[in-house]
């Protein structure tokens, strides 16, 4: 939830207090970057924003695939494994599209980038409405451990 920094006169985000909140913050970052991409016609700026999107998605995928989804599948059983497996398949699609986009430097880039955006936004909506709500209900005992693992992984990636 935004907090008002009265000394500076602006809002800042409170640090996420659990793994799900962390992932939702990552979703908001990616959505913001997609909007910024659309709001500019400067191709150099669009390219920098696209690279930021790729970096954020790479981190987000790693956090989910190595920490969040294994815990979710473990607690939710067959249904959790099905949902996590579907999400991992979508992550692979994102990786493939990002690899392709990193090789494109022509008029196809915006078309393929918007395709990536479409898939990512659908995925985030599904996660937030289906997976995260189930996880919030069933992963309470593992939440602190998951959050710690995700924060450590994120700090290692940022330090590299």
C-alpha cells in the first residue's frame, strides 16, 4: 500500500511483507513498463524500456519457478501442480518470445513486443485471481520462508 512520505511530499511503496505481495509488486512494475513503452514514440527509449521489461520478467520468472510454484504445488497437490505446470509453460513462452525479440531490430519488434505484453498481462491476471488467492489461503505457514528465499534470490540477482 502506498505511504505518504511527508518530508518529501510524495508517495513511496512500502516493502512487500510476503511473497505474494512481492510478486504483485513485480506485476505492477511490468505493467508500468508496458504503459511507458506505449506512451513514447522514441525508438531508443522504447528499446531501453523493452530491455527493462525483459530483465523484470526474467527475475519474476525465476522467483516463481524456483520458490513460489514448487511451494504452491506441494501444498495444493494435483490441482496446484496443474496450475503451476500451466504457469511454467506460459513462462517458457515468455522466454521464447523475449529471446526472439532480442534478435529482432526491424518493424516486427513492436508487433511481437505487443504479443508478449498480451500474454504476460493475461498470465498476471490469472495468477492474481486464481493462484495467489489460493496461495494466500493455504501457504500461510510457508510464507515467511518463501518470502525470505525470494528476497535473497532477488538481492543476489541485483548484486550480479
